[in-house]
């Protein structure tokens, strides 16, 4: 029995919803990573880019799909296609720029040339070297199995049997994207921040839902007012400094109430209620976009109340501030992080500038928040490699088995104080994907029950 | 074998040589402040209306190389005014900025300094940098690039009125930019 088989056989031990424990081996094991690439990134609908990044015919953007790179290309008729960035002749990349505008993609190895639609349109010396026997129509660039957009967000899958994007997203995934799309006439601001963290990708996902960490991890950002400060109240007991002094931990108002949504295929939304953010900011004004009747209706009863953070399984995070982060696994211990930032085309110059400044100063490698996050993820990943350290289970026991799940509008909602339900749900769903079930089985096994 | 020396360019004036020396010393002092974690002194080198900007660099074809860097108003890694730089400095001194505690060891190597008049009391200074950083037990990060500074003489003191930092990397090969450039 191979190690991979033995790990698959142990899936129930690796992730336990009942105990709220995760086996640390899932963060460093090479064979687990290979299975993830095959059964998750080889099948799921994956976010590629936003339509506004490629507005003109011939505009392209290179995006990852697992270990493959695809070119997302605006067609002459305005539609969008995506194909692998690998020549059908000898495999060389047909494009080595991250983005740009072209009339054709020409392979620099032998000059095979492909149209915007991926069709092979030119082979140098076709009659001399191939005696005109090469059927060009049989050797286009390999296309993704399915490509669809939801409100301008472009997704693709390599699995032709995958359900439609709308079905894959379901109410929770669609709400996640609506929470960004409803902000206005949204377009991507030029420039995608891209950087590398020595971490397993699952730590970056886990962190999206974690409202227990900001008070300690982002203490310095609170202290200098880089993010709206919690009220002047402090948590009793708990942390002690290395000098033995009591660390005054700012009390997070998010502690009062969180709204969590967990859903089919592993998507989840978890974070404070909108009212809490308004309390932090001292008004509803920054959130005016949420309060038009159309938006309230679109977001629905629970969607109107949830502030963040939505995550579309496996690796797309939408922030409460109008950004989208893609977490790209490169190896078990290396993850690339990309930040797409959006703006409302119709917003005033001042408003656009203020939001842009927020995007630059919160997240990204120089972000006053994410600097500290990366440090945590890297160290957590490092400790999963120790022969003994890796045997210490990862704990997700907060509020375990105590929270009732309310089913309404196709959503599965939990209202509770800060908790670890969405993280646990993500790992549970991850485990079910790795069993490589049919889409029907996967859907059934990732349908929330009554409690978590 | 005889060593032939090139005569000094008659167009180079002593004034320019002294100015070059002054700017070089200014940058070396700035590097020493950063590498010595003396951020409170470092920030005093900046004019109150400074714009400190690090654009995003993108891998583009030669034909479209003009679009390589993002512009102000677009996405960037740093887009700071004095107050925002001050906030970053303050954050480092809180004792809870964990990405810099334990502190990084850095070495700012500043080279290829070229100075030109920008008119009035301002100079335009181009320089290259190599920022070497080690963190914790064995982490190593390196950034190489160039800076474009506008230096202004205020009450006889040089101040950085504008700094644009152009990194040579497109996908940053590091987890954070918790240091200054």
C-alpha cells in the first residue's frame, strides 16, 4: 500500500468534525498536495480574473489553475476564452508576459502561431517540413473544459462534468460575489499585488474566517489607529508578555456577534455582523452602497446583515473592503498570494483614492495587517515538518457542537459569538473533495446538518 | 607598462563634485539609520509633503514595456504621505509588530548615485539599492532596484520630497515588505 493510499484511508482521522481536530500532516505532506492538485484544483471552478481586466479584443491575463497556467483572452466577438499556455507542438509557453494585448500568440521555439481563439493558424515551413500533411485544426491550444462568468468574475474548470458555475457557487458563493459586485459599477484597478509566503495554502484560507486572531496578531495596527480601534476595553486575563506582565488585549466588539454561513462544496462566509463595522466606523456612511433597496433585496435577509469574510472554495477570498485575494498553492510549503483590488467607476475621485489607500494599507505584503498574518502562517507551516511536532493536533474546538444551523433562502446560517465553525467546515469539505467522489456525492457530503 | 590617466572632464565643476559627495553621504547616513532601526530619526529626513511610492511591476513584452509599472492612482505596494510613513514607524515601535519582532537584520547598499538639478531648491537623485534582510534563524530576503528621489534643501538641510522605488521583481519573492527602501 502506498503512502498516498494510507493517507486517503486515514481521512477520517486527519480531519475530525466531532473532535474539532486536524492532523498537521495535511499541511506538509507531498502526496496530499498531489491529491489536492488532482481532485480539488483539477475539478473545481477556479477564479481567473475579472472581465474588466481584459476589456479590449486581444487583451489577455495569465492566471493559475492548479499547477497549470491559462491565458484568459478577450475574443474578437467580445466573448472570453481560456486555454493552457503551452504550445501544442513542444509545450513551450506561447506567452511569457503576465498581461497585455496581442493579435496572436506565437511560440518562440518554432514559430507555431495561435489565434486569439487558440486555433493553430500558422506553422512555419508547413509545406517544406510537413509536406502539407499537418492538419492545423487538430492542434489548437488546449482549452479549459468550461468557462463561465458570474457578474463579471471569470471562472473556469478542467472538469467537463462539473455542475454549472451558478450551481457550484450556490447561494453562499453567489452572495460572496454579490457582496463585491453590489458596491457599484466595479472594475479592477490596474496592478495585481503578487507575493510569496512560505506557508501551506490551507493556513491562508483558515485565517479568512478567524476573528479570534486580530486582537493579538494585529495589535500594533490597532495601537497606531491603522484600523478602527476597538473601544477602550481590555480582555481579562489571558496573555502575558515575555517579561511576565499582563498583556492588555484590546477587546474586539466582533466578539459580540458573528454570522457564519457554510455551504455545499466548502464555500463559507464568516465574520462580524454589518452593524459591528458601522459601530467601529461610527456611521453607516462608508457602507452607503449596501442600503439601496435593490442591494438589500439582492443580498437578502441574512446577506444584508453579514459583513465578511466570504470564501469560495478552494482559494478565493473576498474582503469586506472590495478586494479579492487568490491563494495559489505552489508546493506544500509555498503559497503565492495575489490581490485584485476593485473600484466603483462612478465613485468620486476622493472616494476612489480613499478606498485605494485602504487596499494598499490593509493587505498585501506591505499591508499593516497582512505582514503579521504571513509571519504566523509561515511559522505554523514550519512546525508541521517536525517529526514529533507534526503529531500535535491542530485545534478547532471553539463552540464545537453547540451552534444550531438555520436553513433559509438556500443558506445555512449560524449566529454565535466568535467561533471556528467556518474553518472546521472548510477542512471537512476539503476531506470530502479528497475522496474524489462524484459531484452528487460531494454535494451530499458537504450539505450542512443541524449542528456544528 | 604605463598607466594612462584620463584628464578630468573640464565641464565637471568642483561644485558638482561636492554636491555628489554631499548626496552620497546623505544616503549613507539614511542607510545607517534604517539598518540601526533608528526610524524616529529616519523619518525626519522626509519633507512634510513627501510622496513615497512603490508601484507594482508587471512582466510585459518589450512592445508594451511602457505599461510595466503602475502609476499613482493605481495599485501599488507603498503609496504614502508623511503621516502614513509616520504610522508605519509608530507601528514598529509598539513592541507588538510581530513581523519585525524579533527585528530583521538589514543592510541597505546604495550605489550608482546620479544627481541632477531639478530647478529651484530641488535636486533629482537616482540611485540603485540592494536591500539584504535576514529574519529569525535562517530566512533571507533580497530586493534590488532603483530609487528616484526629489531632494529639497530646507533651511540648509536636505529633505526627501519624493521617493519612487522601482523593484526589479514582479512577483515578490518575500512574505512581506515590513522594512523601508
